[in-house]
C-alpha cells in the first residue's frame, strides 16, 4: 500500500544542507500497524510527513496505493490528504475557536460532502466516546479528549491510513492508554496505522517496529501482534483522484468560516473597517450634498422659466484694450420696447438697472441692491408678491417713489413689523413700501432676497441719474423658438445701434439653458473633487485591510497548515481569506453608507443645505468598497494559499 524507494530529504539552513533522510526504502502493507522509533533527529517525523504528503522528498520515489506521488499537483496532494490519509498530531492541532463538532466536520467540508455532514461528524465523535462533548471548544476539553477529537477528525472521511505523530506525547498514562486502545481497534477494523513514538511499551502494541538512526532505517522487525492481527480483504489499487469542482457549497462554507473569524476578532475587525467606513461615508455625504445643491440651483433657475434670454451690454474698449463684460452703457429701455414691437417671438422684455445703495428705516440701516425695473418683472422672473402689490405701469410712467422689498431687507429693517405703508430712505429719498416679494433664497454667494425693487424711471432719474439699463430680460414665446428669438434680437439691436457688418456686437445674449448648464457643470466638478478627496480615505482603508490581513495570515499560519493537512486546496484557503477581506470591506461600506446618509441629513438640518442621497452614489460606493476589499485582500490571500503545509504546521 505504501512503498518508499531510496527517499532522501535535505533541508537548507542558510548556506548549509542538513540531511534528514538518507536513502530510506520500505513497504507498508494494507492493515499494518507500524511503529516508527528512533532518537530525536533520526528523521522519523520527516518520514511521516513525506508519507502524509505534507512534505516532498528531495530525491526518491513514493508510491501510495499503487499511484506514484512524485509530480502530483498541489490539488492532487490535497485530495490524497483529505480522502486517503487521516492525521493525528502530538499537539492535537485543533482550531481553537471552533467546537469539537466543527473541528471534526472540517475534512468533510473540504471533501465537498454536504449530505448529513453534521451527523457524520457527531457519529465520529461518538465512536471515540465524546458524544456528550460535541459543542465544547478545545480549551474546554482535557488533553485526552482533545486527542480523541483529533482521532475522530482523522476518521470522519473513512481514510484507509491513519498517521499518528507522538499521539500520546502530551498525555498522562491513562489518557495515553485510551488513545492506544482506540488505535488498536481501528487497526483491527482494517485501518493501516503508522505511528511515530519514543515509548517502547507503545511500540510493542504495534505489529511491526521500524527503528531509525541518522536518517536511515536500521531495523524493521515484526512483533508477536503481527501473527494475531485479523487481516481484512485487500482493496484494489485506487485510480487517480479527480479534481473537485468549486461548488456553491464550498463558497457557502468559505463565507461561514470568514464570518466566524471576523466575529472571533470583533474589535480588530471593526477598527480595520474604520478606514472604509470613513471613506464611504465621506463619499456618500459629499456626493449627496453636491447633488442636493445642484438640484436646488437647477430648480431655482428652471423656476424662472426655461424660455428666458438675457441681453447684457458688451465690453467697452479703451484704445486696444477690452474692458470687462457689461462695462458698456449702450442698452436702454427703448431697446426693450423695440424688441417687443418688432420681434415676433418676443413675448415680453423687461429692462433692469442694478446698483447698490444705503437704505434707512428709523434708526436702522443696511446696504443692499436696488433693482429698477418695470411692472412685468414678476411675470417674466416668476417672482410673485407675498404681501401687498407690485408697482404698476402707471407708477413707472410717473416716476413714483414706491418700493417692493425682498425678504432679507424686511428682516434687517423691520424685525417683525409690518413694512406695508411704511417709508424708507434710499439715498436720502423717501420711498413708500407697497409690497414684499416671496422669498427666493440664495443662489451661490448671492442672496436673491437682499434687494429692493423700484420703478425703472424712478431709479434712472431720481436715484442714479442715468438713462441706460444694466440688462434686458427677454421672455420668448416658446422654448422651441429660443434660437429664432436670439437671431431676431441680434438683428434688431444691431440695426438700432447702427453697427456695420464688420463690427462685432456691442451686446451679448445668454439663455437660461446656458446658466443652467454652467451651474450644473460647476456643481459636478466640485462634487467630483470632493468625492475624489474622500476616495483617498477608501484607499487608506484598503491599505489597512491589507495590513490586518497580512497580520492575520501570520497569526493563523498554523491554522492554515492544519486546514491543508486535512485536505484544503489552495483555492479553499485563497477563497476563505479573500472573502474575509471582502466581507470586512463590504460591512464597512454598508456602515459608511449609513454614516454618510446620517451625516448628510444632519448637515442639511444644521446649515439649511439640501441633500439628495442618490441610489447611484450608494451603488458606486458599495461597488468601490467591494473592489477595495478584493484588490487589497488578494495579496494576503495568495500569500496564505501559497504556504506549504509542513512549513505552516511548524510555524511558532
């Protein structure tokens, strides 16, 4: 069943090769109970590790159950360890955070066995007398009980060979005797037992004793027990084990093990998540605030009407130098009237004159904007009167000293007092308040309610002494006629201003759509900038995950060795650690989404800033958290999966 031919094994210690086995050749038949003995350093444990496919020889041939082991891939060796070999270690090698039942179940997990798995594990524990200790963790068991759990784990997949490395070395005499009885019963039932021991009285219980010294077999003798053992029928040689496919069950098991590991180190896992939580929270908050601001500004601009055009003066010239836009004083109220009369697609035209002035009411004063306009302003700019009335066409024609206030001016001057009918001084001229406009709120850095509206003629002649206007608001007859309306305005104003064909316009026209596009693009830029800054936190969080996962791999190196000894393949270890990283990242992402949403709502109430938590931002943040976990968890997972079983088991 087991045949070794001229097996050599050397270990590299710095620049020196240390031989552990020197040409070992032996055969172990099916049903044998073999005890391997020798002083420390004789190579007996190395020989057992090679027989158990935990290590590979430097030179020589190893045949197991008629199949050459040399050249087998890692997954083939893992299948052999899972299905053909059962391990019993001196130090038990149980997973400390798992119950006895879960420890015994582990080989079944890696075998892909999903049918009545817990029952099989419980039955295996029952066969070694631990049916009442199935839910106890290793720390709650005695040494003998832990070794019996290890034996039950070795038996649960029904392997034909049991390998025991000093199984009684850490036990008292009574517990050791119990373990030997169990091994003898297993041998009588047909199991092949290979036992490493220092104790002569234990070796005497075997049917065959192999003695080693300096890496060589010095004697191989049969005992009296060999003639008394009951040989079971020979099994035919096995074919090569097929490679198992990765199944949904394995993924489910990997998820379960990942969650168990995370729960077992809750505080450390939470601290690892903090970087992701802060990063995702910042992304959600910044995008939500930016999106809310954009929607608010867009709504306000669209509320003014989607069919508005704004005519503003051009830039004046001094010599060959262009001054700033709007510095010319070439637009007049007559231009606005002419556009209404001659442009078929112009529904209304409202001239505007804006300037600043000091306003006084009793012992209070404030500096605000003065907006001189016409009676059509509330219709064109969608600015209804909240209290009182707006001035009329007759007020404009007769230059009456009347004023309509914005809400901010009312708050600054009247402090809860009704302003209707009161008199205020604008540049030392008395104006009677006849109305208050509905609040508009702020747009960018400007407070749209910090303004006083007066008749255009009054502002031009009695306040500022000018005959030009700052701009003209045009309401087109429909949204579809915007381009045509712009062309008509250009033709009429060029003719009115007597501009030659080779002279550029002394005015420029902007549409509401241009304002909207500019605001949206600006808001988008700032949102992306803030989100980009917040993304740095996600990357830092990802680095934290990588660091902690590398620490976890180091701490759990022995656990990885145990899992590989029980048949875990490289993909099993890779999947488990990768899932742990992704679960930590996604959990942090979910908490970050919650934190970001709460923070955005809090800022909205605290500062009156609108928020809009979009599903796109949530999905983007969640996807980014997943990618961070996947990317930064891949290297630690690959490092864990690439560990050799024997090196991992020997790690301290």
